[in-house]
């Protein structure tokens, strides 16, 4: 006989990233299974992924993603293809075990229709609100001009409204997104729960890197998606300013991640003569992220001030903070909410000011130590995933009526000295050693 957890079965739908690469969704899966829910996920395949996996008790159904979208028809095809593949796999998940709740994560705002279809089977719908798609459109293409763009923008607003209004409950990544659900979605504040994408800081903490940077070098780091709205080209412009105009030839930058702009960014790096100073890693897992962020000196938040970025919580900011990284960011509303006084902020798009802030951190190790310590303290005490996980799971408890003792993120009270790969954690309780590590980013 097959064994199933005692709780309801939750089907989570993701289109923009595979799981468990999508850190927020994977933390949500772990929180639900810890409480006693059964969890399945439908998502696109990553490179080399099998069509079906079971990881830590989570059943994952994967489909081959659509080719990279080009133009309006390309995006329509991508959304339609992904919707149909997801709908088909939802039947497979249902045949394996009937699910009680669907959680759809945007973008895109199209899976409300699938949830509506499954409602005939009394399946409830929770909308996990990750992105503001109308703001994304404006950020990428500007204010809509002409009939075609206005129709596209109106369509995005309609799809967003349907997602909000079809959902039994909504989880939003921050207060700005919650306000949008209330204002544009017509939902009551008590129907929308803020669940921030905070890191699990017991797991995400600095290690002594196996490959530290040269003792006379400084390494900058960017972690995240590389799309048109992410501003990664600004990193290359800052590096060009530092290396070629200011003579900071000992500075390197490691850019971790992938996206639509990756190949263009590589070409831009070559054109700027930065190939000896900039490294692109491509897709990275949690093991590689820990190594790179533990050996870096300064984190970079190059997202420009746009209608989308200004209101979005940037996961990279909190991940830098988890590793005690002092960071420089363009000045955004929600980034200030996350970073508080632990980051250096500069006007959006001001490459000179950004380079000035990076140089300030390079030349002032004491400032790096101060900001790195404060960042780690802030993220672990105010932004950690554990209280967010309790808020998240409580939404499912209320929708399903399920009551189960136990925490959404179990804590056995241990504080291991090494990670799963055997790499030593930095002792964060030893103030002097933590300060030395932030200055040098290497083992004693």
C-alpha cells in the first residue's frame, strides 16, 4: 500500500522556473510537507531534468518548456503551450492522488482558468502573487502607445483581475503587492496575506569557501535572473568605470544566473574589454551559491527604478544579507524595506554614484564589516523564512480546515558546524572571527 501524509493534497503550478530551483516555491513545498500536507508541483524542465521526480516527498511533474518567446505571438504561444501542458499534467497528478487545493504562482496570470475548471471537483484556489505583470509590461515597453499596446496592457490587467477574483485566498510577497490586490483586485485586506520571500537563515549562512578570491583582489557578485528588466547591463557599465576609468584592475565580478539577456550580456562584456574581469556562471544551485556568495566581498543590486522594480522584493538582496555581504543598490522602495540601513543606496541609473559606493566599500574594510554584520543580523531576526512559513501554511489551514500540530519549518535545536557538503560554517557568534571573515572572505 502507498503511504500518504495525513493532510490535504496541494498542487502547486509554476511556469517561469523549474523546481526546486525556484527557491520561494521550494521553501513553500517544504513548509507544507512539514505541516503534514501532501504536495505535488507542475513546472517546466531545467536542463537534464527528468519528466517526473520525487524529491523529499514532493512529487514534481515537468514538461519541456516552450522555445524562447519573440514578440506578441511568441508570448501568446508560450502561455498557451504551457497552459495546455500544465492542464494535462494536472490530470496525471489527479490520477495519482486527488488534490484539494491548487496554488498558482505568477507570471503569467493565466492559471485562474484551470483553477476554475477544477472547481467543479471542489478544488480550492490560492493565488501566490509573485509579479505585477501590468507593471512589467510598462517597465519593458514604456507607457502603452497605439491600439495594439493598449489592448495588450488592458489584457494583462484583465488577466490579473481574474486571478485576484477567482482565488479563495491570495498570498503576496510584500505590502505593496497586497495593496495592489486590494485596490485592483477588489479583495478585502483579510483575504490577502503577506508572505515575504525570506531565506531560511539557518541553512543560508556563510561558509569558509573552498576557492577564496586572491588576497589582493576584490570580488563583486550578482545573483539572479538576467532579463531586460533586471539591469544586469548596469553591472557591466559599473565594472567598465571601475576597471578602465578608475584603474581598479584588481576588481572582478561574478554574475550568477541565467535569462533572456545572458548571451547579450556576454557580448557586451567582450565589447567593453571586461572578459578578464567578469565571469558568467550560468545556472547555479544552492551549493554553488553558497560558495560564490561566501567568497564575494560586495553584493550588487542593479535593478533600475521602474514601476515593477520599485514595488518588488528582490530576493538577491536578502540572500546577500544572509551571507554577510555589504551591498550597493539603486534606491527602490521595497529594497529599502528589505535592506534598511544595511545597504548603500544610490540614484537609479547613476553609474558614477554606483561606482563611488563600490569604491567606498573597497577602500573601507571597517565599513564592509559594519554593514555585513548588520545585514546578517537584520535578515536573521526580521526577514527569516521561518515566521513567513507559519503565515503561509496558516492560509492553507484556513482554506482546508486542516489542523495539524507541528511547525512549518521544524527546528531540532541543533547548530551544525558544517553543511551537507562538509564545508565549515563561519561562527557567527564569534564577533571577532566574523569580522575577520568579512574583511578577508576566507578561512583563518
